[in-house]
């Protein structure tokens, strides 16, 4: 399965500012071709790439006052087996975090999912969040947490992922957050899913039901959205003037075209609806 992904950001920098981007596909994703540029008028910046312990690629740029245009485009191949998870990493994803307060939802999780284990527990949490939360673009705040979403019953993909993660951690299942490109997503944007650790493997949970989990492309991995923001900055003012994100499953002919992201074709392995009763891995 070949997938084409694109991200275009226009940022209005009010002064000199330290910018950190997480829009490139993760380290282990098999890249066929890739291009990432940062430009202000005639000036082109060369970013510093930093790779964290989970394989997330961060690109750091020292921008100056003015309009910064960020362009990323890649074609990626088939998924590869996920890297091994250390005991320390698994323990880290059992702990409460800023947006996934598993300690605060402990009582609810134990009351609602008590007695369930393994795949049955994961499926039950997934179904609960999918049916109890309404997808509502524009109403969720960037500071909303799993507790907020459980109270309001509404949110976007990041909120669904936070609730799933918090409930699973409360049930002693390591769970983490993954930012990704999602072919077929409607409305198209950067997407977020949860991952649960079971039998030595991380499995994707997308309670939004908005994308085929088998075609997702990993960008960043962390405890919650605070670790996976597509851009963060320090020391200045930044405004988002424009943004476009695209992702599609393509064929090999499209992959040879410099404008591959503009011409999608259906993938025969993803023609059927995603079966949410099955565990799926994200490389």
C-alpha cells in the first residue's frame, strides 16, 4: 500500500522565534520520497532534525519576523513491524499525564470495565468512547482533557484519544497517543488515535471511526497531545495564517508523479470497511 501525505503551513511570525515542527513521518515509516522546506521570501531555512526515543522526527527552525511557509510532501510504502517496547516505556504509558488523568477517572473505569481484560477490555473501552462521544469540530478547546470530554460528551479526534488512553491506563493497560496522517479522513486534517499495549504489541484504537486504521501513517508518538503538537514555539508570537493537510492511498503510477497527492486511487486492500472488532497495528 502506497500513501501520499502533504502538509502546508503558513505561519505569521511576529518576531524572532524558536519553532519545533512534528509534521514529517516517523523514523521507521518506509519513505519512497520526501521533501520538507521552510521559506521566508527568498530565504530558505535548513532545519535541525531531532529524533526522540519513540522515533518521532522533530524539525527545529529559528524563524524571523514575517510569513514562514512550511511545505511537506512524502510518499510512503507498506507498514513495517513496530520497534520493540522497553519495560520503562511501557511503565511511562501507565502513568497519568496532562490530558489523560487516569487517576481522576480510576473509579469510573473500575466500575464500568471491572472484570474485563485483554482484547475484550480494549474493545469495550473503544465502543464506550465511540458511542458516548459526539464528534463536534470547532467546540473543543486546546486545553480540554479526558475529564472534560467525559463531562461534555463531545470533542474531536484528540479528545477521543485522550479518553481512551485515560480509561485504559486506569485499568492498568499501557496506552499512548499517536498523531498521524489519515487517508480518507473527512474532514481532512492531522489525525490522532490511541494505542494500547497488549501481548508485546501496540494496537490502534480510533474511537472516532473516521478513518481506516490500516492506512494510517505515523507522525509522532507520546503521552498525550502535549507531546505531539504539529508545531510548538518559544520566545515570540506565532499566528497560523493558513493550513492544508492531505493524505491518500495511491498507486505506483501516482507515486512517480511529483503531484501524487492530488490524484488518489482506491487501494484494493482497504476497500472494505475497517473492522473494529479486530486489533490493528500502526508502524
